């Protein structure tokens, strides 16, 4: 289904729970019900797996804006953003378009019974929110246009990929080794979710500038395609740390020629082989020149939303744990009791220096873990900034066991594809949106999808 002005229509899962509260800020009409609704309403999951709304129960409920309502919108209470990341929090968010409440977890669906709120709206309207949610709406026109294209490309690549078989080659899950990767879920009852595991979509909560609408409208229907004409799986992260990573280092072992490892600088090929441990250590513990190596407050305030500004040390960072803290953290995050940690050693790194396979050796057991997100989840109560790090004891006791550990790292996120802070600096230095895309997605071509 499509709209002549706004492209195809998308279903976005906003939040789930046993109870969902919505405020209709303009009149909405319920399918199969007379009259309109405006104000505060609560939907409750019953023990029988139905939706209690008012004095009746329903299998599903659907609302659309009342006819000829100017600027219709609704607000959803207590939406969790940044699920399991260090910036996780709840906030009220406003949305446009239609809204439905469904029951998930029935029959062959996995997970417990729960209500899920789904927002239905045109793709182009969705993108106007995404590029304001993934970064600040005050970003430069070049960055906004580049991000509109990659967000649109990622979306259509994922929707096509949801119908394709998944590659499981290279996955290992034994008592001695766990090497897995995590990608967006193939949602059963909607197309994408609203959080970082798909793309951040926060409705019109942060969509505050006409520059955003202009950027999406100027690139309407434009996507990146590869040599075979397929839409590119255009990934992006906050900060690559100086070199962007290959796709297969973080996810399934499938090479994408447009997701190469290159330096985030003017000479894209000027960087050492960071798969080598000594080269990776020197790179990570140094501060090499790169587009994303910046402290320019004006640029950072344009590209980072307020909660992202709480993370100032994104290019190079340090985390320290005492012996007891690290042991307890690993027990909590992996479910394994390693005892006191004697060694953290990178067995394999990607071309950006990100660790693919990490050996954890303790007084009680040792195990290899990977890939990058599994490592980041295991070594932090939320997520470590990235898996590009070195690990050194802060001291040793009489038995030669580390009294604590210092992790020194590079970058923020998986580092594949577009580096948002690097792209912001490129735009600041006068690069066009087309040049930014060519830098981060070499060989990809701009194509019109609709």
C-alpha cells in the first residue's frame, strides 16, 4: 500500500506491556465503534489474553484520526528508549498517523502474553522522525540528507531480508566458546520496532525543524544500491573510532563490498592492519587524526541529542573494574562463574581493531566469547561503548592475580557503515551529502525506489 506523496505505509511497534496509556490529543475514531475519542485512555491485558478498554474487551483495537482533523496526534506514556544501553530511560512520546493495540505471545508466537502498541504511518513521515531521533534535528543539511538516504536504505533492506533465510555459519555455542551475533528481530506483527535494535523512532517528540522535512523530501524514495541493484544494508553507528569496520566482523560472515574497512579521514587507505595486536594496541591507546576525532562543541551539539551528550568520551574511553566488580559483572551478564579474572585476551580482531573473539580466563574456568555485541554486553551492566579495546591489570597480588582491570577503548557502537560524528564533521568541512555517502559506502549507487 502506498501514498502518492509519502511512499509505502509502515507498521512500527512502539512499546509492549500489560497496560498501555494513550492520550489522544485530537479526535480519533475507533474501528467498529461510533463516536470519537479524545483525552486519556488505558488499555489493559486480561487474563484471557484480550484487551480491556472501558467496560468491554476486544481482540484488537484500531484508531485513525477523525476526518479533516488538523495536525492529529496522540501521546504514549512511559516509552522506554535505549533498551539495555547506558542511556536507557522512559519518556512520553507523541506520534502522528493511525494507532492499534494488539495482543502478542499467542499460539506459535514466542514470549509471554503482552499488549503492543503499533503506529501505522507513511514511510517518509517515519523517516522524518528517525533522523531526528537517531541524532539532533539541528544537524547540517548535508548530514540530514545523507542520513535520510541510509535510514531509508536500511529499512527496505531489512524488510526484504526478513523474507530471506538467515546465515548461521560461524555461530558457536558450547561450554568452552560462545560466538554469536545479534541483529534486528524479524517482528511478526509489525515491520520494525522503535528502538536502537531497529532504528530510533520517537514520533514527533524531537522533530522540530523544517530542515528535517526538507532533507527527507529532497531525497524522497532515494536509496543506496549495490552492483547487483539490491538495496544496500546501510548500517551506521555513533563513532567508528577512526576506522570503520567490515560487516562480517560484527554479524554473519557475509561480505558486503560497500561495507568495507577504511580510515575515517581524507586518505581512506592510510591506516595500519588493526587485526595485528600490537598495531591495534598502539592505535587504540593513541589518538590518531580522523573526522570523528573531534571536540568541536558546535558540531557535537548539532548531531547528538541531549541524552547522547551525556557520553563525552566517545572517541577514546577508559573503564576500570576492581577484581570483585569484574567477577560479579561476568557472573551476572554471562551466567558463568569465572572466579577471579587472570586474563582478558583478544584472539581475533576486525580491521577497525574491534575484538571478534575474546578469551576470558579465570581461576575457575575459561571461555571464548564473541562477536562484538556479546563482548560489549558481557563486560558492562549495559553495553560497553565498543569492542575495540585493550585490557590490562591495574595491579597484581602475591599470587600474580590481577587486583583490577583497565579497559582502554575506541569508538562508540559497532563502527560499520556511516560514522555519525565523522559524517557531521565532513558536513561541517563542506563535503556534500553525496560525498559523505561515497566515503562511508564505497561503490554504492544512488537509486530512486519510488
